[in-house]
C-alpha cells in the first residue's frame, strides 16, 4: 500500500505525499498537501504503544476518515508502535 521512511524520531513520511508528526505524549498531526489535521491520541504503557481517538478525524476535515485512519495506523505500526483505536 504505502512505503514509509522516518527522517527524524517524530516524523514519518509516506509515499502518498503525506506525513505524520508525533507531537509528544499526546497528539498527532497528519500533514497533507491540502493542509494539516490534528488527531487526538495518547501514548500508553508499555512504551511505544499509542491510542488514537477515531472521533477526532471528522468527515468535515478529510474526504475519507477511514482511509486517513488506515494510513496513520499503518505509519505507526511500520514505526514499531502498538496501536489501539477507540
């Protein structure tokens, strides 16, 4: 589907032209050529585990929230995270 690269610890680039920025212990930013989408998330225990709050990806902000969530999840799993979606 997509290939990813990680030029810095908090940035994952996708061959789709999008980027995922990890903002710290809480929050992700999905960067597209059309703009940026802030996504609610939290780091979990054990380390390198994260929960993504699906409600924060709304139909009003992106054309296909499910595809956006799938790409974000794929990027995080590629980077070694255990991902939970609520």
